[in-house]
C-alpha cells in the first residue's frame, strides 16, 4: 500500500525494545514487551513513507534513555527523542540529553504507570526542562492531565497532549468532556495535540469501526491545525484486542485530514519540524 506522503514526513510517537542482549530490560520492568527494534522500526517507516520520527522512551526501560539515544545517533539525528527522567536529575544530565537529540520529557499521569502525578511536585522539574528549551509531553486522560496543564500555564513551555488525552470514544459523555476540555487547552498557543491511539480510543475494536470516531477527530484537528502532529504508537504496547495495523492507522489519519494536501503537509511535515527541530 502506498500513501504518497509528502517528503520529510514524521511519525511522532513510537517505542523500541531490544535487542535484549544489548538493551536488556531492568529486573523491575513495568511490563515485558516483545522485541521491537530500531531496524524493524525503520522497515515500517520505509513502508509508510516516513523519513523522520520521535522515539518515546518506553516505561519498561524507566529513566535509562540509552536505547533511544543510541537509535537517534544511528539515525544521524534525523530522528528525535522524548525521555523519561527522574526528579533528581542534574541540570548537566538534561543538557547531555538535549545534545543527544532529546527534545522533550514525558510525564505519565495515568494511574497505572509509575512516577509522580502531582503537578505541584513536578513544577520545579518542569521549570528546569523549560529553561533548556525542551517540551513537556503529558500522557493521561483529560481529568488526569488538565490540573497539571492549569498548574503550569504560567511556565513558558510547549506542552504536547499525548494520544488525544486518551478518550473513550465509545462513551459519548467521556468523548464530549474530553473534547470540551481540549478545546479550552488548545486556546493556548504553546499547547500541541498528538493524533494517535485511535485504536485505544475505540477500546481495541477493529479498523472497520473507527469510522464512527472520524467526526470527533476531525473537529479536534480543526481546533489548532498548525499545532497537531501524528504518531503510530508502534509497536502498540499493552493494547486491548488485536494489535492495530499501522497502515490502517495512517489511512485513518489521512481520512481525518480530508486527504487535503495542505493539512497533510502541516500535520506530517511542517508542524513536527517546528516542534522537534526547534532551534533554541
């Protein structure tokens, strides 16, 4: 299947695991993924027409970001990374991450994931990250992340909303509440939205059911089309139901963009380049 994506297209969210003889998981890993290597990821991106991407540090590896730093270097820095970090990380370590191609830090606000979920406890770290020109990537349902976004609104930092704030699009009340809150959030020109995880939002249902969510996603994109990016979430860790097909995920995204060349250029090329290749 060929999508004819514009030159320089990005996949802004995926993870890698292994090879485990070189990148072993810690003994206390939050979950035990199958191998999904840098080489496999490149093969997927070639098949999709993707030339750039963003490695998101997997929770299974914790705050040891070596696997994505190594992959960024192997990509000749055509790819970027989003790190997981500890509260007590030193400023010099943050600088080294940035020099290694890390452009953001992810905070997991989902209750089942490790890490602090207290916005005030994280504030000092957010301020330190912001001073280096790195962005915050925040993961959780809207009720998990909205208090943090409000608490940090006086900090000059870009905030990327992961996975459309994890809506349940089979629950009309949750879908409406998520959209209304995101409408408020996206009024801030420092806030970005990642279109990804439609399979999760549809509770693991097969691709032929995703059409029911199309209107919701299209309205979301229209909130700020110049601050929307897209990601596969490959290799789809801890999903319900069958693992989604990445070609079908891309096909859905293009449909959500009305197959409009200007929107596709913005979401797949211009917006991610502005966010992830930002000069600081």
